[in-house]
C-alpha cells in the first residue's frame, strides 16, 4: 500500500498542524472549530495529490474529547482521498501498554484508524514489540524515531555505544525486526545528507521518512539524494513550506503542486 502510493502520487507527505501558531497566522480561532476549519482547508487544497498526511496528534488532543473526535474525522477525510494517515504521537512506553496504544492509533479497528504512528524506542526497542506486531497484522506501520532533526537530538542519538551510534543501533534494530517478523517497522531519519544516507542504507526494507523539506537551512537536493537511496520507500514530509501559503486554498494547492514537481522528477520509483 505504501510503496504503491509513493510511486504513483510522489513521496510528498503533507503536515496537518492546527497549532496556536498556525491558527493565529491563518486568522482562525484557537479552538476546536478553528482547528476543524483549518483541517478542511488543508484537505480541500491537497486532495489526493499527496501520498500521506502527517497529523500532529497533540494539537488535537489539547481540545479534549472534541479534539479526539475531530482527529478521527480528519483521518476519515484523508482516507476518503485515498491517502494514508500518519499519526505523529511519538509513543514511548513499556511493552505492557503498547497493545492499548495500538487500540488507539493503528488500523481500521482502532479508535483513530491511523495507517502509521510515530514511536520513540528509547525505553528499549523490545518495548515496541506489541505495537509492531499489531502493525504487521493490520497492514500498518510503526515509524520509529531513528534520528530526529531537532537540535537537541545529537547528544543522545549520536552517542556511541560499542562501535555504533544510538541511531545506527536503532536502525539495525528496525531492519532486524523486519527481517525476522515481516515489514512493519518504518523509520524517521532527520539528519544531514551523509548521516541520513548511511542510516537509510542500514534499513533496506523499511519505509523511511526524511523530514526537512521546506525548512530553512535544509537543501531540497540533499533530501532528494537521500531519498534516491530508498526508491519507492521514501516519504518527504512538509508542513511549514506549504502551510505558510494558507488559508487561501488556491495558494496552498499551487504550493503543493510546486513541491510535487520539485521532488517528483528526482525521486525514482522502484
């Protein structure tokens, strides 16, 4: 499912983030009604022109039950457009809680119906086991944070244990799980070109999300070059680079078309 969409629609994944900052920039109220209107505009502008939508769970959860209901509505809207919903929740907990997280996030039988959820492996990769098994059985993915792009990450994820960095070890664990159990572990790899390429090469079966598109200081060519090392498996999320054109639907749609064109000709399919 993932590789089919990435090949036919491009690697572009659009962020949905009804944060106080974006609602203010779009001159919408910072409440669940404003968040709903923002999401409707984003879905209208993007339609079926992106493979996936990366939905920032905390910006919905902050509105309580109404926000959770809205999040499910947005996931349903994504599916109506034939796209995939990545729930960016950064789940991190002990293994005895992970089935409950799966009940919340993953697959058509879950509360939110997501096609993927982001997860943090820093309580030990084995703690992700129940979540990964549910992903395998439901045809969904767990996007493991192998290397994140935030400035504070390097001191932890770049730390050396034995002969490998923490990020390299996590990448090897992602690939090892897929080799032994079937492909359900994906990876988020936010690093400079050289490090990202090396990490991606360690995970030849994993879908890899490569954040940074449209951000200041991140070269599109570098991201495209890393994506070329994962043909048919690379996801390039973008949020700020598109949302800054809102709330005008036509301007948002034009921005999406420009980004699709910019990465589409350079990211090869399988």
